[in-house]
C-alpha cells in the first residue's frame, strides 16, 4: 500500500474537481480609458501619439548621449538607440495611462 499518490494521479484528481468560476461584468476605470485621441475630427490611436512623443524624447536623449560621449561604452549604437526608444515609449504610455486613469476619477 502506497502512502502517496503518484503525480499523474494527483494531476488527474485536481483536473476532475470542478471549480466555481467567478465572472465579473464590471470593468475597471483603467480598462475604460479612451484608446483614441480626436485630432480635428480624425481619431488617432493613442499608441501612435505616444510613439511620436517618445520619438521626440528619444531624439533629445540620443543627442545628450552623443554630447556626453556615452556611446564609447555602447557595443551597438543602433540597437542601444532602439532599446532607449522602446523604454521611453513604454514610460510615456504608462504615464499617459496613469494620467488618464486619474482623469476618470481613479486614485
């Protein structure tokens, strides 16, 4: 007689047990945030606007890095510039999301 069940029996037992599902219909304020921006009657994706803003900020950072001669420490300048762009774009999008969440009555 075994004191424990093998792992395949345990997985089978757990998968056969029916778990109650919870369905929430209400959306949080963050998920209701507007993903489009109205520019003179033309709806533009928010990500496109944030990409353009991030491009401007990245251009400033790249010129600052060149002026400080930080590219001497970088192996692949184009890859580094792209990584900086992606990081800045993520930061701009996150900041815009938080500001939009606050504008809708969030924290």
